[in-house]
C-alpha cells in the first residue's frame, strides 16, 4: 500500500508517531486555553482579551491580544460588561425638616394653599434631562413645569 502511495515506511511510521504524540501531548494552544480560562474565572468573568493579555505579560507569557481574543471566541468565553454606576443626586436629609413644616397634613382645605415640587430624572441618549414640576396639593394638578439639561437651582426658581 505504501509503495502505491509513494510513501516510505520510515516516513509513514514517523507520521504515525507524530499523530500519536499530538493526540496525547497537549499543544501550546491547549495550555494557553486552560490559562485563559483560569484567568477569566479568577476575574469573576469580567476580564476580556486586553486585560487577560496584560496579565499574561506580567507572568512573562508573550501572546498577542488578537490571539487571546480568538482563543476566547473558540471556547465561547465572553467578558461581562459592568455598566458604571451613575450617581444622580446627593441625598441630603431634608425629609425630616419638611415633615415638620407641613405637620404631615398633605390634604389642604383650599386651592393654592400648599404647593410641592419634584425633580424627575429622564435618561436620554445625550445624558440626563431634568423635569422640574410644581403641583398644587389640593387639586393635584401640575401648575408649572420646566425641562432642563442641568440640575441647578435656577431652573426650579424659574419654574416657580
């Protein structure tokens, strides 16, 4: 059979030996995949290819970011993106003072006796917009409102 294919016996046996060793001995790629998975799990699945590559460089493993990304894709590993927390307000403790002013009487007996205001945050593609509204507590109707791009006291004063 080897004669028909034009292959020497030693070449065939060498090929078989290489295939056998290849199947038993893990390749560099397999070892790197294990290392990538280990770093990814240690980072609580947050690290992507760039950060894994930085960690490899610190350990002395030279590998391109693209290769790390390709191996991650082959293994079906993705980094989870954690959206940064956006602090919308500074929460001063005004509630206790306001409750004392109204003496918890939120149902006035005549119109325009008590007004209340509120600022609502509206998340848009450009960032936050702020809706300031003033409501009459007797009729529960909005008396005035103002939409602004910044959270400044002048918009509340302008609304009043």
